């Protein structure tokens, strides 16, 4: 297991949380499973995932209906390394 810090992309002041997972994608999905609050109409959650050991960051979008994670892409990806 690797240690990651995950936070929502659109909420820069949100503290996020620590997640222990095997990959960036798994960490993003684990964070998304506890997000958003019940009753929210969000379909896709964009998150910044930072690996604690290396400091490497990736922006990933998690489809909350399918649980699939994919890179944010050039338009919304200020944090790819």
C-alpha cells in the first residue's frame, strides 16, 4: 500500500484526506466513494491525488456512477506531473 493525500480539484481550501491504496486511481476512487454528500447531483468528481513519498500529483476524474477514474485532461489538469 502507498500513502496518498486526495482533495477535490474545485475546492482548493478543502483539506482532503489521507488514503492508503495501491495506485493513484485506486486512491481517487476510494476518496470518491465517501464523496459527495448524500443528495448531491454531482456525476463526476475531479480530484488532485498526491503521493506522500514522492510528492507527485495527478488530477483524476471519477465517474460516480461507474467508479471509473481517468486523467482530467489538458483543460482541467494543472497538476499532472
